[in-house]
C-alpha cells in the first residue's frame, strides 16, 4: 500500500521545532489601480490630497470636475451586517449534563447496608468525575478540580483531605518527567538518540517499537519506579522519535507513528512491571502481604522465574496486536537508517548543553537504581536532576511553567488519587471485597472457576483505583484469603494476584504511574486509550492464565 511505503522522513524536522507552530503568512493585498473615467485623463495619477478641501480644480476656464446632478447622487450605503454572536467558550453542555446526572442519580440512591453515607456520596462524586474525564466537557484538570470542589462543598471531604494527594510523590514525579522531556528535546539530545535508534532499528516501525519495548524491559528490574522509567527515560525518547518521523501532536500526523508507539510503550510498561519483584514500587507490598496472609515467601528469583515466560509472550504479542488493530500509517522506512546516519554526521559532536543533559540523566537514573541504598527516593532524585538543569540554564523555570500538560496531569491525577484513597478509608472497598467473597464462596464452584471469577473481579475493579499500591492494600489480602479458602493453591493464587496487580494498570489513563505520562503526550484520544486498554487486558489475562498456567504447572507452582 502507498501508506506503508512512506519513509520515516529522516529529512527529520529538528526536534527543537516540536512546539513551533507553522507561521501564518499574511496575504499581500494588491491594491487595484484606480479606474478613472476616460473624460478625466489628466487625473489618473492625481493624489486626492493635491487640492485643498472644498476646492474644485479647473482646466482653463472650465471646471475639470463637472457638477454632480441630483439624479446621479450615490445610493445610500447598505447597513452594516449584524456581527455573528461569539461562539460558546464554556463547557460542552451534553457531556457536562451526563457527568452531573451520574453523580446526582447515585447520590439519591440509598446507600447499601454496611456502607456509610459519606462513602456512598464520595462514590457518586468519584463516578461523576470519571464520566466527566471520559466525556471531557472541560479539560481533565478542570473536571478533576470540580470533583474535588463538589466533595468539599458537600462536606463529603474536608479541604485538607480533598487536596491531600498533592503531597503524594507520584503526581510530582510525573510532572517532573515532562520537564526532563523538555530539556531532552530542547538541547537536541533527543534528536541524537532518536537518530541513533533509527539508524539501528528504523527499517520498520514494528522493529523500532520492539527495540523500545525490550530496552524498557531490560531496565525494569533496576529501576523500581515505572513512573521514573516511563517519564524520565522513555517518554522523551519516544517523543523525539515520533517528531523525527514527522508525527506531531495537533497537525493531523499523530497516526503516522506516534499514536501506535505511545500506546505500545505504555501497554508494555505494565507488562515489564509485572515481570520482576523490583520493577514496580508496589510489588514488594504484594510479597509482604503474601507472607502475612499465607506465611510463604516470594523471593526475587521466585517472582522472575514464574513471570518470565508469560511476560515474554506478552511483550511479543501486545505490540503486534496493537500494530494490527491500531496501525501506524508509516510501516516501512528502508531509507531511514541511512538518512539517520547522515543526520548524525551533520550534528557533529555533542554540544555543552547536550553533555549537561546527558550527565544529569545518568545522575538521576543512577539515583533511581541505587537510591534505596542511599536513602534517596525517586522523586527526590528527579528534583535534584531538575535543579541541575535549572542552575545550568539547560531548562528555565519559565519553560517549566509553560508545560501546561505537566500541570494539568498533576492536577487530575492527584485528584483521583485523593478520592480513590478516601473511598478505601471510608470502608467502601472493604465492603466491596467482603461482598464479592461471600458471593463467590456461595456459588459452590470448583476452585478453578471460583478463582477465575475472583481474578476478573479483582482485575476490573481497578477502574476505581488511581494507584496500584492502593488497590493492593485494599483488596489483595481479602481476595487471597478467599482464594485459599476455596481450595486454590495459596502461593499460586498469591503470585497470580501479584502479576495482575501490574497488568490491570493498562485499563485506564490513571491506573498506574506510567499511564498519565504517556497519555499526557496527547497522541491517543481518551476513548481509544480506554478501548484498546480493555482489549489488551483480555489478551494479557488469556496469556498469563493460559500460557502462564502451563508454565506454572511445569515449575510446580500448582
């Protein structure tokens, strides 16, 4: 097909021009020559300023400008057209009405037995906010802020409780990732790394995608923050590659490469997080709760051995699946590697700012890897790195303030974390877990079927969580206890729930730390993000319970 033969245009636009808008050129207005009556040839070039006001020029004894007869008077000017009313600048009214209606209806429904009124009211506000985030009557940050405002106005949450998550490190780590991306692109380091990747793997879009997927998976066990990996390392690189291939946000070229690549890198980040005990910050919590519940230990090797086979299968299948159902329009680029090498030669040696940016990135990544031994957490390391960039002038504070996506993401993600956290504190999640346990336990099914139902309920309840750690803390112990009581092998059940606690993050744009990072790049519309997230979730469950089930049987896990 013609579209698949398009090259990756490594006559690449400069990365530094990513955020420049095409200049609008003013059309030159050609002033037409004044048409004169042939009776007045001597006035064709006369300036209207030549004669004083009220003076009638003459030619000899005759007036050059004859008197105007009354019957030849100019017609009255037509009335000025009524100006069109200014377009509505506020919220989209139908989506806003749908969001409000969701909250009002649920608010008026009596709370079930065992659920406090505060918990039920907060659930109504939370679901109304989620509907607003999906339908987007306003930007996401504005919708989330209105949700917090409603919770405070109705006394469902105090102001301190509603805005408590703005002190959580994860939203700030995500915002800081956007500032790093700014420096990565501004200095030209993004161009350099992107060209290097294209020169090695750029013969096809699929090859380029797989190179990023497995690079991220190799870093996963060393960097225990998926937010840090996604935002600090791969978001800047992926954005640079997208722009290098002529795929930009806002000009209709998103599907050229960027939409598929962003979604692929996100969905595979949740897979790599599930493959190692140290690949996601909440994984040790799962291991700890497992020991407290069934008195069995999950070590680093135990986790890696159990996850390696289904994990590798998922890493191979998911990019190809998305390539088929959400394909980039640029599929092959046979000339791209050669052109990329030529661009690298033209760039010459690294500039001072590139060297500072690269050094800062190595410093930050080093602290993410060894920070545990130094008692330096991920967000502190990122702040230190940004401080270096600000002090050296590689990135200015004005540029940080201009990163509107970073501040918008910080707002809506923190709002959802706060509301989801208080749903748990108010006891709604505990009530839900106990209700599920009683229902499944009373069905009288085999442990395999009962565990399958528990897995699905555990997985898809993640729509109500903005944090993997919050979900694990609220529901892991209850579901593991019930699975064990129904006859599921305890260690097998614990490891399956642990793996799924990462994979379920791919459902939404807020379910895991890498989600708002990649979604915030604005290459993928929200409806498609959720839709493809649901499709990939089904594929991952089939792989991990199917292929994984056979593998776990082989290694004696059940």
